[in-house]
C-alpha cells in the first residue's frame, strides 16, 4: 500500500528543510520552488505564497 501524499504550504519552522530541498534541485528545474528568489527571507516567501492563495500578484498562466 502506498503512503498517503498530502500537499500543503510550508511552515515557518521548516525553513532549513525548504532551503535544503531548494539547493538539491538541479539547474534544469529552476521553477521547482515557485515565487522564491535566492536569498529571499523565508517569511517573505511565505507571505508571497499566502498572497498567491488569495489571488494577489498571481503570475500569468498561474491560478490561486
């Protein structure tokens, strides 16, 4: 039996794991983490995700 997969937003206490996953991705997949730019404070990234969820500043071809 396959384990259940749950998709959710990252939380403030997961910054280290987030950055580790971001650094582990290959240059061929630059959009593995949408709306994050290198060096961005993690709290700012979480705010950007919250904005996306509310439909604020949604990039073209993306949906909230």
